[in-house]
C-alpha cells in the first residue's frame, strides 16, 4: 500500500476514535458534580480532556506529515 495512504488511513481511524470518545468524556464531565462528593471530576482530568488532548492531537498530526531528514 502507498505510504501516504497508510498515513491517511491511520489518522482517519485515530480521529474517528477521538470523535467518539471526546464527546462522551465531555458529557460525563458536564453531568458530574463539581463538589467533593461521589462523581466529582478532578480538575486535572478536565484540563487534559479539554485542552491538552486536542493540542497534542494537532501536533501529532502535523508531525506525522512532516518529512524527516
């Protein structure tokens, strides 16, 4: 198979999985309580899912298509 096609297929599968998992995580956090009771969400988890994960995804996709020397 063409190497570029392999990259496109791998990225599309990864984005498809992220498109399924991220909304589930965001809805779970939105429905959770913000107090210390059962079901509370740690602020670190909120930061990772809403900020760091999308940024790392964009960086990963960009690096995947950059040519190495």
